[in-house]
């Protein structure tokens, strides 16, 4: 995870083929310059956690399950009261996906793909069923109207809590 200015400096030395950053409907920081810089320089933006660490799926982790995972138990988005707020705020997104016959995870990936051809989501999965659900995003074509509706459901900044704890911020370059 790097700042757009760092990418520009690196690209002057040698073309950077890809950078990785968290990017999803729950984490939109790359829209503050990194995504645009990647597009301009011909650099692929590899979007990790594209389903918001399960918040953007039909089956978000329960609070208890999240607290059982080392990476999430201290993550502000998965601590109370943020966790309950985030589950409630993503419910309309799940309903929107279901109304269209899609899995929420498929819609979350399709939304990312609609943000530009330079974006490559890399979701993690532990089952073939989830892999198929994620891959189904390729069959979803979002219209401008649909993108606007999704934006109304989950506008920039909707998520409660930071995406990392203070300890987890060691390493990623903060630029916004």
C-alpha cells in the first residue's frame, strides 16, 4: 500500500506493473489519487479485501467469529459498537444484490470491476462455492443507474471504524 506520490517516483525509475491496496465499497481510499495514478501510469491496482472482510457478503462473520481471528479481533470495524453498525449498514446492499438475483460478494466484485480496467480484485476464499460466487461477478454488468443506486446505499465513508488498528498500520503508507 503506497501513496500516489510514491508510485510516481518509483515509476520514474522503472515502470511499476502493479501495486496492491485494500479497495472495496467499504474502503475507498484508493479513489483519493492512487486509482487515478495507476490508470494514468498503466499500473494495475490489485484490490485486496474486495468484499470488506466479509461485510459485503451474504454471510458476514458473526461478531464472535471475527473476535476469534487474530487479524480481526483488534480491527476497529469489527469491534462494538462499530460491528453492529456495519452489519446494519450493509443489510440494504445484501438486499439490493438479492433483488437482482446476485450474491452480495458477486456484486461487490462487479462494482470494483466497474471502477476501471486497471483494477484487479483478489478475493480470498476457502471453498469452491465461494470461489464460484466471486467468479460470478464477471457475468454482472452494472449500468450507471445501478452504480448510482449502490453509491446511495453505501456512500463513501459509510463504514464505522478504521480499517486497521494502530498496530496494524505499521507498514502501509498513509496518504489520506
